[in-house]
C-alpha cells in the first residue's frame, strides 16, 4: 500500500492499513501500540507524519472515491 509518489519514501495511512487488515482478517496490534513501535522503527526509519499526494489516486485520477491527499506516516525506503 504505497501512498506516496516519491520513490525514496514509503507512506502509510494507518486508517487504510487497519481497514485493509480487517478486510483480510489479519490481527494487528492496537493503534496506540502500533504508533509507538512505528516511531522507533529500525527496518524503515520513521521520518514524519504529513499529508502526501496519493500515488493510488494518481494512478487512477478519474476515481473520485479515492482522496487526492492523505495524512500518512512517512518512512525511508
């Protein structure tokens, strides 16, 4: 679920992540625990939380159901 157009970064919208995990019946930690662990991530260094343009929307600009920008957690690739 890559949400940023910048290829050097990985952006994840946690609300979409939780929804997708739920749809696929995957168990994940509570959102509070998840946020705490993501901030100290070592595999992908956490950079910031910011609003990013959606790469998913950019690939399908006619789909008005997808937001053009999202608040995401951003990590180095």
